[in-house]
């Protein structure tokens, strides 16, 4: 597959899979305001996914639009990082997963907004502005729940320990990243690691949470090697268009 | 300033760019019907393309905003209704929309509708007090946050800055 198609799919799939995860919270969030917030964040991400996937489809030139890419690919064809496909768990887990992603996305989108590919730069700039609000919210919850009650702190720490192993992949580059960087289209993911860690340390200090020590970092999502849970997520997301071919609003 | 959108203008819409602009000034935001797409600053251009077609350039507010599609359809519907042919809507992402583009008239209309416009301070749209507090950053639509006025104690929507 063309490197640029592959590259754009990664950003689209990250947004799409996380959006699908978050919308499962609707009517289940602990408080009304959070129900609305999670739905809003999910909606922003669906919108971003649509912009990325529509562009990926155009670049591919095989007649697939954003819906075809979202609903008619199998798990092995998805290019999202493993972090975003992890199940929601409790509110602490959803918060920690969201914070890790939002912080990474804020750095990644800032890089992409300077891409030589004007379409990529435009989508990234749009997404970047929305992401700033997502990060503000998730960082706020990290601190409130980390530096909260004994119960909330222990749940947050458990979630951090659980998700840490999925953060390494965010900063791993491969051939696609290298090609995109050479063309001035993309960025070097390893360069985001230090600024990401620096902000995590500051947030964790305020949240009284501990950064996990060395754990084996999981990888593979960007290349299409996923955990079992993505299959279940896609089954639910894709069942309608796959059962009723050509279904439309 | 000319006041567009008068009913009398609608019957004699020509194909002039200004007439089209005036006509489309009647297209409302489906989620906040108090303001038009001109007020919101999302109609970026009305122009004649090289193939002779009329192009209406729209930019989305939030990328997941469901109103974007509805607005596009409303624009197309309004043009059709007035016999404007050979027109198309072009969605433009860059430069990204910002609340700075909401016009002065749009801000007044928001306030009159009970929504605090996107300014440095979220002033209460009822009593104008600047003493207000954020209750929830995410509100009933992607563009709004929920506030409460400390002076009159009323809750209100704030069109947040983007
Ligand atoms: Zn008031």
C-alpha cells in the first residue's frame, strides 16, 4: 500500500476507534456533565476520523469513501495504535487512556499542522484546536481523581499501571514514518517522547500518581496486528452496514 | 451597512454574487436558529468558478458537528427553491474556522437569544454581569459550555472560543 495512504489511515483509525469506544459511555457516565462531555469528545473524534478517512480513500484512488473504509475493513486492516482499542473499563481507565492519547495527539497534530501536504495540514489544524479542549478535560480529571480519595487514587494508579505498556507504540517509528518524514509530510514519532513524558511527569506530580517503571511495551497496531478486543469493537460498529448492504440514513 | 435577507429581495434573485449572498443570509444554523450562516462566519466565499458554476464555500465549525451536513443541504435547497441553477457547495477546511469570525450582528443575536457570545469573559446574557462560573465545559452542542451567573443565579449557555 502507498505510504501516504497508510499514514493517513493511522490517524483516521486512531480517531475512529477511540470515538467508538467513547460513545459506549453515553447514558452510562457517572454524572450528567460527563455523559455530555464524553459524547462531545466522541463526536469530535468521529468528525476527525471522517476527514482523515475521506482523504485516505481519495489518495488510494480505489473508489472507497470514508464509510467503506470504516465499515468494510477487517481488524487486520486497521492501523490504529493498540492504546485506543483497549476496553473502556471503569471511569478511571477511560480517563487514563484518554489522557495518554490526548496528550500524544496534541503533539502529533501540532507537527502535522506543518505538513507539506496541505490537506493533512488543514485536517490536523482543525483537529488540533478541538483536541486542546479534550486534553484540558482529561488532564483535569487525572489530577482530580489522582489527588482525590483513596479509592479514586488507587483506581487511577491501577489504570496507569495497566495502560503504560500501550504508550510505547506512540513513539515508535517504522518505514512509513520515515518515508513521510523524508517527504516533509510527517514527523519523527520518537521526537515526541520527551515532551510527552515531561508533561506526564508534571501532571502525575500534581495528581500524586506514580509513573510506571520499565514494563514491556506492546506494539503492532500501526502495522495491523491488534488485540482481540478490536474485533469485538468492529463487530458492533460494522454490523448494520455489513448486514444490510447499502443501508443509508 | 446594508441589511440583507428582506423578503422582497427574494423574488427577484438574479445570479449576481451579492444577490446570492443576501439570499443565503436567510439560511439559519439548525442548532441555533437565532443566527445565520453569515453571522457564524462559516460562509467564506460566494464565487464564480472557471466552469461557470456558482460556488458557495462553507467551512465546518467543529469537525463532528452534525449541523454541517444540514447547513449544506439547506444552502442547496435555498438555491434550488429560488431557481439558482448550476451551483455547488464547496467545503473548505483551511484556514480552520474560529469563533473570531462570528460577526458583531451574530454576537448581538446570540446574546438576545440567551447565549453568551465567545468573548474573553462569559457575560451573563440576562443581566450582563461578568461574575459567572463554568459549570460544565461541554454543553448541549459541541460549540457550547454551560455557565451560571453569580449575580442573578441563572444558568446559561456560553458559545466557547475556538
Ligand atoms: Zn445574570
